[in-house]
């Protein structure tokens, strides 16, 4: 259902809706549900207006509903009982619109003929309540359907009397707004629907020149006596768009979509009415002005065009598909009678009636006149005989004679009759009336054209005034062309589909070839990558072999360098030991001679008091020596523990020693050159002996520094092999060098402090010895003690990193020697054997210490980088 209108009760509880069907839907607004569907009679196909009839005593719950349908009859029904109470209007006197007074007593309706009728509701209900023959048939329920919505449908049926709702005693008065029609017999033929009179309309038209614009459409409908056959028109419209006008927008591109649709439907209805109109090429030009005027009422538009074709286009289709030669001949005869000069001018330039008359006829003057001029012209055309239309065309040509006489080319004439010109339409209309009166009867078109005949009511008349065989042949031809077009479209579609499939297949093939090409390129690239990987693997293998060879050579060089360094160091130590043995032998000889001299001196010159003093000193010295020997023994045990720790550290550093490179050989070579260049020879005189020992100590210190540098170089080489980053190695080398320099400075400072400490102790011993010399005169023994202390210091410094012989041990040893050497001898109480025994014990202890120092020095040579390890970061 297409709902287009609705109405409410006064209480606002019920809504009734209707539209383009014969069903009315009642809705309860409180429950928001459909409560009933009322089915109107079968004659009702659409509802145009709905309005409830007010009642002062129902409290706003109106029960009577007025329904105006498409047949222009307004029926009043009871929505509770579905009964038709009364109706107003009839098919002959249809209602255009109606309105009910607020109190519900009167109904005012505007009829289609333009009259205004006023009905009394009380009189209508009284007429309906009287006994038969004016009774209403009861409302029956429709068939029961399964669905709930169909169960709500109630069917409205009624039995109408043949006559309208009129009472014999009291009639409903109807007042016409127009003048009462003259019922005389002489003017009966001029009677028009709606109470109009054709003679009076013509008099009005001659007086004012046109009809009022407000009532023009109403006057036209009255003049043309349109039947308004709704059912017949609906049957034509229901057939749809005719095939001849499906693509009319291509030939006539109209901007307004609504206007185009109305034109398409009107032309289709004409084509369905008569086949000739589907084949007539000028039919859209003929119908378009009326379509534009009546686009809101398609029924009126169709009937106006059909009336114009039947009455004002008589004999047009007898020579189809050629123009109406007979009609054009009549017009040419009239023109020859009234303006022979103009006709001769037209004949001179081969301008026939098909050029100056037919374009005006087929377009109904719409191309050469404006809207207002065209309306004024058709006011006069519809008010006169159909021949007036031909006369007004001839009048337009005669009124344009001045312009036409100046034209001397066929194109100019054609342009003139297809475009608007500066022609006064009032003059043209007066000239047409003059031609109607002045034309002789033998050539007057009125003698050949029939009088105006309106369309029949109910069904439209049959229009077959055309050559049937030509139309049928053209229809068959067009149908064949249409079938050929359909076949062509189908074949073109198949061709397009085939082409699309071919393009798709081509695209797929190109994509496949492209994928194959990409796969081939990828395979080639993969083969290249595999070859490069194989080359890289071979290079890696060769590089690994070279690295292994270099590593073996490196280890061999490192092992040879280490062995040469150990042999060199062992030779150096043996040389030093030999020198020490020579020095000890020399000192023993010196001591034996000095002891002999002292013994002789003591026996000769030493007094008794000196003897006692020496005995006391000897006892103290023995106690001190015993104490110092205990301390030496304790220190020796500590040194042994430190040796064990050092041995463990040496074992941990063995791996680092194996990583030394050619730098060690260069450093060893430089050290050998320096040691060889030094080539010191011990001076056996007592004055140069101390300086020689100092030089040896300095060389040993330099050797320790070089060993530290060698270890640093070895570590740098190892770091270079490990990280393989040149920049980082350089930075680390710079940093390590700086740090090594700082450590060397610290070590040099420590050596300086140790040297200073030894010098101080040495000076103290020398001062003590000088004091004893002043007392005893034993300078030689003091010098011997100084030399021995220097020798012990040198032995300690020859073992870098051992850390087992400290300066305090040297001082203890020196003090022990001093006490043993300078201990006073009592010629009376002690014998020389005792002194010799003490001397041998002292020498044995010195040899034992020398062996220990030598063994520790050899162990230090094996762990040469140990001191540098302690100093390195």
C-alpha cells in the first residue's frame, strides 16, 4: 500500500490512512497497532481525500469518515460497522474537492465543471434513513484469511439505486456560480458542460482577445468537451512505455525529468490507442505544448491531444508517411485567392506549401510563437470551427508577406518558418477571422472538414483514418529493425565478452611470462650467489689454513725466542755467579789476611779494658745475631709462601707468555746489544767496586723495564689478534702506553725510594763503621761489609718480581756480617779455631743464600712478565 494521505479523530486516538488502493487502515495510536482494514467497493481504486465528519455529541470519537475516490464520488462510511451511510457526487457531476464545516452540519464541494455545491448533512442522513427504494446494503465481512492482517479486513458493499440521492418531497438545491444556460432550442447546440455557452464565450473572446488565464484550462476543457475516461486511460497507461518512445530523450533532450516522463507516457498512450501515432515523426512536436501545460494532469493532457488530433488534424494521415497534400492544397488555394503576388513570389523560388505551411501545422505554431501568443491563438482555435486552424496558418503567412517578399533563397524561407518572427498575433487572429468570412465556399476548408466532434465517454473512439498497409509495413519494418538491433546488441555483447576474455587471457599469459622471467632471473641470481658463497668458502678455508700456518710459525718463533731469552738469561746469571764467586774468594783472602793482622794487633796492643768491652759487645752481638737469625728464618718462611703464590701466578701467565711475537725478539735483541755493549769488567780496586755494583743494579733495573715493555708489546699484539679493530687497538695502545709510562714513573719513583733507603742504610752503616774504625782501626772490614751489602742488593734486584729479599733482610744480613766480622776477639779466652769456625759458618750461610737467590732468579726468568702483570692495568 502506498500511503499518501491520512486523517485523525478529534480525540487523537485513531488514525486512518489511505492511498493508491481501495484499502483503509485504522491504527490505534495509544496501542500503536493496526486495529482494522476496511476494503472499499471495487469501483474505488485510489483514495484522493479523507476527512472525519464531526459530531457534537460523540466526544470527539468520530465514527463517520468521508472518502473521496478517483471516480470523483465522496462516500461517507461508519468505521465501526463498515456501512456506507450516504455519498455525494456522480460520474457525470464529479467532485474535485470537498470540505466539511467544523460543526459537521454542511459539506461544501467544488465540482469538476467549476460549480460549488453545498450539502446539508442532516438532509443527507434523513434521505439515507428512509425506507426503500433508497436503502443501503449491509456491510459484509470479507473472506477470512490465515494471516492476522487479513482477518482485520472488512469489505464494504452497497446496492445503489439507479437515480441519485434525491428526495421527492425535498430536493437538494444546487447554485451555479455561472449564468444560467439558455434552454432555447436555437442555442441548444451551443450548450457546454459546466453551464457555459459557446456563443457567449466567443463574444467574450472577441471583446478581450483571450480568455482569463485563471479560467483558461477550465474553458478549454469545456470547449473540447473532454470525457475524462479514467478507466480507459488507465488501461492505456498500464501497457507501459511504447517501444517507439523508449529512447525519446536521445532525440529530444529535455532537462526536466518530470516533463520528459509525462511526454513519454502521453505519447505511449497515443501509440497504444492508434498505431499510426507510433510511426508519426512529428507527434512529439505536436503534443509537447499541451504536455507542458497539463503536466500535472496526464488524463486531461492525453484527451486534449487526442481531441486536437481527431478534430484539428483531419485528413493529415491519409497520405502517410507523406505530408497531407490535400490539406496543403486547400491552404494554397486560399492563399492564391487572397494574396496571389505572395504565392507567385513563393513559386518563383520553389517554395511550396510543404515549406511555408507544413512546419507551422506539425508544430501547432509553437516554434514561431511565444507562450502567451500561442495560448491566445489556441483560445480562438478551440472556440471556432476546425478550419480556423488552417486559416490562422494562412493568416500568419499573409501577415509576414513583407519579410517573405525580401527573401530570395530557399534556406531563408526555411529558417523563417522555423523561428520566431516579429509578427503581431492580434493582427494574425483578425486576419484569420477575415479569411473565414471572405473565402468563397468552393475553396473554403470548412466545406471539406467535419465539424467539431468530442471524444466519446467510457471508451475512446477508434482512429483508423490512415493507410493501414503502410503503417503495418512500417511497424513490421521497425519491429525487424528492433529485432536486428537486439541481435546486434547481443552479438556485440558477446564480442565484448570474448574480447574481454581474450584480454584477460592475454593479461594472464603476460603475467605468467613475467613470473617465469622473474623466476629465471631469481634462479640465475641464486646460482651467482651460490658460486660466490663457494668462492667465499674456499677463501675462508685458505684463510684458515694460512692462519693456522701463521699460528704455528708464531708459536715456533715465540718458543725459539723464549728459549734464546732463557739461554741468554741463564748465561748472564752464570756469569754473575762466577763474578760473585771470584769476589767471595778475593774477599776471603782479604779477610784471612786482615784477620791475621787484627789478631796480631789485638795481641800486641789491646789493653785489658778494651778486651772486656769487646767481650760485652760480642755477647750483645751474638744475642742480636740470634734474634736476627730467627727473624731471617721467619722471613724465609714468608718468602717461601710468597714463592708458592708467585709460582701459581707464573703458571697462570704461561699462556700469555706463549702469545708473545716478534716484538719480544726485537726487545731481547736490543737488550742483548745493550748488555753486550755494556761489557762491564769488575774493577778489583776498592774505590771502583761500589760504582760497578751501582751500574749493575742500573742495568738490572733497565732490564726489568724492558721486560715490562716486552710484556706490554706482547699484550698489545694479543689484543690486536683478539679484537681485530685497528682504531680500538690504537686507542688502547695509546692508553696503555700512557698508563705504562705512568707505571714506569711510579716504579722509577719506588726504585728511587728504595735506592734512597738503601743509601741511607748504607750511610748509617758507614758512619757506624767509621766510628768503630776510629775506635778499632778496622776500616778494611767495614769496606768489605759495604761491598757485601751492595752485592746482596744487586742479587735482590736481579730477580724482578720475586719480592722475597727485602731491604730489611739486606740490612739484617749486613748487621749480622758486621757483628760477626767486627766482633772483638779475646786473645786469651778464644782461639783462632773458634773464629775460623764462625767464618766457615758465615760463608756457608752466604753460599746457601746465593743458591737460593740464583734459584729464585731462574724462577723469575721463567715468569719474567709477572712484575709487568702486576703493574699493567
